[in-house]
């Protein structure tokens, strides 16, 4: 990304995926369908856990590696102690869909 920023060189979607700049790419006619698949997958998760994960991602990205590991470890422990984690684990063990609050 830095090379693109500094040189102005363009790359295609295939190359962007290869180097990890993007997760996926689709033909224009598939974009809405694929976007909805991803949105529905995220929406099926615990909103509390998704929110906590997003917050942790952005916070740890500003930390050095050691501090980021320490911070995310604390977030993981905090998450696992939540009722929604118990529901998620229980649903997984019982092979059923979780029922989020």
C-alpha cells in the first residue's frame, strides 16, 4: 500500500488480493449478492462480540506488538466471561444456532 501511495502505481484486484490489500473482489453483477452474504454472516453474530472485536482491532493497531498481545489477551478474557460467550459455546457444543440477546 505504501508503494502505491508513494509511486501512484495502480494494481488490479487480483494483485491487491494476492498481497493482502483486499479480502475479495467480485464482478459488478455479483457485488450486491456477495455483500449481502457477508453482511448477513456478520449480523448473525453476537452484536456485543462484534462491537468488542472491532474496538479491540482498532485499539491494538495503535500499540506495539507486546502491548497489542497483552491488550487483546485481556479483551479475550473479558469476552469469554460474558453471557453471550456462554451461549455461543453452548450452541456450538449442542450443534444449534445461538440465540443472542
